[in-house]
C-alpha cells in the first residue's frame, strides 16, 4: 500500500507543472477570446 501511495505521489508531482501550464494557457485564451468577441462566442 505504501508503494502505491509513493507511486501516486511521484505521478502527481510530474503532472503538476503540465496542469499549471494548461490552466494558465486556458485563462489567456479565454481572456483574448472575450476581448475579441465581446464575451459572446457561439460555435454553430
């Protein structure tokens, strides 16, 4: 059980930088799309 917990910890430590990068990128994209289209974006 301790091995599983330590393995999970290692995986999470490796994934945190990618998660932060994607979250920041999503924030930037939403900000620019909101400015460009006035907050109204509809894909049809």
